[in-house]
């Protein structure tokens, strides 16, 4: 793709200046040896995937389907820090300048959409032709604030109507399992999209996310790329504390590409 870096960089600089998301969020790391290749969490033992992500793949295969082709994280958050609180508080009040958490989260989304949208199209799954948002399973009324963030990330891309199904889900712990039948794809969306970007704001275990990805696959999506704003890390879990201390030592690095090889936006 041809480049127009000055215009894009000027707009990106304005987003950073207005929202200051770079002061709190941590840039994703994909080159660290000993990291789960799905969820970007450091592994306490060797291997390519953590036990949870491996279980998702195995469970999906048993149902004759697959999880997401890959998952892209725009940032890390650490439990108990400001960025972690922002991921909760951005949806607790009305979006806009009076909600500082919203401004920082929206800034992260807008920056990714401006600088890295083309990188999603250039990946091995081909151009993005539809998106879906992981719906809440807790009964939160629509519209969810997360839906407002999509316009920053994927402007002009049509939605796939993904919703919570009518299947009984039990208590909170029972909802945190791999169950594609917890989600339903309605008729009237994009007919058999080739490449769907599935969007969520925060990844903790990935069970909801991968269940939704599998539901999209079962509905006919050929490729599913996950796009998650924040990969949440708990310092007390596994090898996270050492990883946070040794690898996440700087504020958000705007020079890196969360997707992989950077592609400059056109226009």
C-alpha cells in the first residue's frame, strides 16, 4: 500500500496528546520467548500455548469447529493499575470528555484504527469484510459502550449480528467456560464472510471470546481474527510478575505494530 504518513501521524499525535492513553497502557509484546502464542501470556513451563488456550482448541475440535485464527492485542493492562481501572470505568459512565477513562480507552482504539487498520487487511486471512462484537452474557442492556469503540477501529466494515443465545448459562463460573452455544448468529448479516474481526475490550481467560469465535465459524465464517483492546495480567498468577517487571518496563511504545508487520494506511 502507498503511504501518506504525515497526515496519519499528525492525527495520531493529536489522539495521543488529547487522551494520554500512552501514559497508562502497556504495549503488547509478541517476541518474548516462552509466551502463549494465542493469548500473549508468559508461560511458567515450555510449549506454544497455555493450558487454557490448549483446552479451547481441543474442545473446539471435539465440536468439529475451530477457535480464532489469531488474536491481536492492542495493549496490556495490569490488575490494580490505572489502565485496569480504565477498562472497567470507561463503561460505567457516559462516553465523552467528562469520563477520563472513556477518553483513554477510546484513544487507544482510535490510535489502533488509524495506524494499524491496514495491517489487519494485509494478514494471511485476507481483507476484513465483516466484524462482530463479543456480547455480554451477564444481561447488560444494549447498546454496550464497547459498540461505540468499533467505529474507531473498523469504520465502514459491516457487522455480523452476534448475540447471546437463549441457552441457560447458570452462575458466573458456569458462564466462564468454552460454550459456543452460548452465542447465536442472526440471519441477515454478511452472507458467509471470508474474514471476520471479532472484537472485545478485555481478555482474561478467553473462554467467552473463543466461544464466540467458534460460533462464528459454525455460522460459516472462513477466518476469524480476534482484536482485543487489553490483555489483562494478574501479577500473582504464574510467571506474570517477572514478565511485568522485566518486559513491560516502558509506557506504550507507539512505534510497534500489535498486528505484526506494519502496513502504512492509504490516503
